[in-house]
C-alpha cells in the first residue's frame, strides 16, 4: 500500500447515494458478495440507508481522490429483540478501489463505532466461500470463522455457499449490556 493516499472515512450522506448505488450495482451484476440478482434503484438504496441510520446503525463511505470509492454499514443481524446487541456488517468497494486498504479502513471504523454504541457481536455473512478477499479482510480485523452454509444461494447458474465469521465487540458476553 506504499504510495497510496489514505482514504477519508466519513458518515454517508444523501449526496452519496448515486455512487453507492453504482458500486452496489456492480457487486450485484458481477459478483457473489450479494445474492441479489437485479440492482436496486437509487430510491431503494436511499430508503435502505435511511432505515439503517434512523435505526441507530452506522453507515460510512470511503473517499479516495475526491470520490466515493466504497461504503460500509452495520445493520441488525436478525429482527428478533434478543439479537439487539448483535450487528451484521457489509462492505462494498468499487472495482478500482480494491486492494488499496479502503475495506480495512471502513471495517475498522464500523467496528469502533459499533463498540462505542454498545453492540457486543459483529457477524459477517460472506457470499461465496471463494471470496477470499472478504474472508481475509474480516480475519485481519479479528473475525473468526463461525461456519459455512453450503449451497444456500443460486446465482450465475451455480449454487453458492455463505461463510459466517464473527467478532466480539467491546466486553462481548463478559458482562450484561448497559442499555
């Protein structure tokens, strides 16, 4: 990463939606990190972001050389109230931003923010067991393997696994939550 400008990580804003939508559209159309088959509209992406932020979850973008090159957010792991201290992370990068350290910077900010908010566990549900870049990104951030679901998605005319990884946040299960 020598010679690469550090990305600026900041809270996502409504003005970032077109770029977020384009980054996600590429992931939908060319990759297996998401099992969506049709890219959502900018209106849908804005509604998703608004719902997360209004729900008290963090949503960040990485700016590189003046433009949004990636984004990350945390959301509820599952909807049942008993899971309220567990979040699931998502990190997406533009193709030309991969390998520049932006994913790690986004994930580090997400982890720190979720810890400060009192969340206790972070789950990564990684589409495709061959997605080694995402697996390495999460392992480098302290996530441990929690298992695989075999052949649970179907995209690009093939069955796809999901890899589960987990990271303790803050005190984890060592104490009762403060809120």
